[in-house]
């Protein structure tokens, strides 16, 4: 049968792996966006929403890691130059880049092609459209030349035809475009239909998109599906956003919120012990993560496993109504930590019992009860002579039986020891706490869990904590605490007591 400390060692090994490991977040390629909002037209009907729409989209995309170029009221030369630079930026960013083009403003279709209208567009004959407007296909050509993995084109531009007086341009809305593989195309309304301007500063489409886009972990297809539902509801069914996709890989605007390596380790360890029937594993979790949100569950589980679930009797019915105002609760956390710290430092049954006597329902009551149970089991085995290797007071190694420092010897935190055994003589307390232990901190654990490891990995051996530990040796009624084994042997404890007796200087 596996010993208690054998099981403890195996869980310690798991804890060490979890604490030192951590999944790295998947790195994403560059994200580049060109955002255009044209509303200040000179020769056609000006629009109120495109400027605010473009600004809102730029702000939203920047929060999702896009490098954004924002153009408001761009003329033809400015728009053409920006699209050309957008293509160069995508090519330089590499194949893992994501490109996004957003346009809000006037746009028209002619002979199945869509044209974006710069603010200086002036047209009297349909034949001149390609000379004064910018073909939407120019954006797709730049994306195709970059051959990057993911491209997104969003057109909130399907408003009323601004050139209704020109007979050859009498089609409303935009035509559906053909796009290169790896492209997601979104229109604020269905092909050939007209989109509505918003009444509260933004179009219904852009407003819904800016709200849905930052949702963590939401695939792009679901983002635009949610936008479609919201716009249909907002416009009472008058406008139905449309999209087509040739994407070949998954894309999310806002990745799932990651957790730290420490949080991942905590969660994995708790998942491994929450259904356990072994109280040692639960105790180890409580020791490793004393501030975990799973601590209440861990305490309850430990109580069930040990058959000591605390029961709080209800107040008598007649006293409930007349109960006096409750007195303010006293914060005992520091005193509880002090007492359990002393018990863990000495390993003495009387110190664990002192904690339970003071705080029978305290934060560490289950832990203290469990430790007492382990000590009692070891006493029984020692008395029966069945397991000489697990006696309560182990035979101290030779280095531990060195004489204590002479009475009256002044010892400081940084002063080398002059007694305590060859292994620690000439070294100070400050130096020793950073070195490896001489003996196993817990009897029976495998060598790989303690040899060549720094003592500070397992113990909070600050100067203040060691002073508290040394003080317990000074005030102890007998030498039982000093007689117990220690990672540095009993000689270290004797010097620690001498240091504390001198005021922990």
C-alpha cells in the first residue's frame, strides 16, 4: 500500500509541473485596417453618419489590435493613395496578416461593378463614372496581390443613388462582388437594396457591428449574424445586412480572454483533486493555493473525507426575534496564520492542537486536524515497531547533533555560524535560506523533489518569518521542537534560537 507521504510526493510532483509550466497564447499575425468615412460631399447629397461611423469603427478595431488608418471626407486622390498604401502595408506584413477595409459613404453600381464616391466626385454623364469615382474592386486587387491569409471588406454604403438624374445610373444599392479566396465581404444591406441612415449619430449597421465585434471568442460569421439580427429588429425588417465568405481559416476579432499560467495550474490541480477520496491531495491544494476561490469547496471536501463536517446548531426560535445587535467581527486572520505557521514550522502535535483549541472552526482547522491524524498514525506505527523509518522523532543525522552556540553568543542574520555542524558552519542565516536542504523536509519524499532545490521554493523564509520561527524555539517549554529534524538539521534550529534570543538583529 502506498504510504501517506508517498501519495503526498506524487501530488507534489504534479504541483511542481503545473507551477512551472504554462501554455503560451497563440500569436496572431499583424492586423491592418483602412477606415474611410465620406459624408461631406460638395456636389451630391451630404451624409451625416459616415464620419461618426468611421470614427467608431476605428476606435473599436484599435482595441482589437488593428493598426488603423482613418480617413474622413477623402477626395479621389487621397482615397486612391490610401488604398495603394494599404496594399503595400499588407504585402510587407506577410501572409499571416489580416487586412480590413471599411467604407461608409456614397457608393453606386454600374454594369455590375461598384464604385466608392470621393467627396469631390462630380458627374453629369454615366460614362465618366470610372474617371471620378474609385472602383471597389481596386481594394480587392490590393488584397489579392498581398496574398495574405484573411481579408475583410465592410461596406456601409448602400444608400439612395445620389445620381438619380442620370438615366444610366438608376440602380439602387450595390452589386455583389467576386472576391479572392480568403475574403469575407459584408454589406450593410442585401445586394440591390438600400440601407438606412441612423437617427442617433451612427447607422444601425455600424452601431450593431461596433457592439458585437469585441465579444471574446466570437467567430466572424457569428458576429455578422448577430449584426444582421440586430439591424432587422432595429429597422423593423426594412434592412437586412448581407455577407459572403471565402475564408479558409477561422477568425475572431476578439480572442478569448486568456488566464495566467498560475491560474491555469490552479484550475488543473483543483480539477484533479475535487473528486478525490484522498485527503492528502486536498490538503496539498489548500497549502499551495491558500487564497484560491476554490478553498471553501476544498474545506468542505476535506471535512467530508475526514468525517468531521462541522455542524452549526440553529439559534433557539424564541431568541431569534430578540437577538441583540451582533458585535463587529474581529479579524483573526493574522493570529490564525501565526499559529498555523508555528505548527507547520515545528511539526509538533501540541502546536497543531493549540491552533484547534484557539480556533475550532478557523480557516485552517481542517488542515490542523488532518496533520494531527497523520502524527497519531506515525506514533501508532512507531509504538508497534512496524515502520522504524516513520517515527515521530527521527534519529537526527550527525550534523544535527552538534552543540548549540555558547550562551551569550551574539548572532546576527548575516553573521557566519560558529557551531551547528560542518555543513552549516561558516554560513549565515541569510545565505543558508537560499541554498539546498541537507535532509528531506518531509520524510519519505523522493530525492528529486528536494535535492538541489532552494529551500525558499517551499518556505517563505523571510527574515521576519524566521524570527517568528526562532522565537517559538525560545519560548518552547521543552526542547521537543529543537529535537525534531530539519532540512538543515537541528544545529540550524539551535542557531536560529540563539539569533531570536538576541532580538533577531
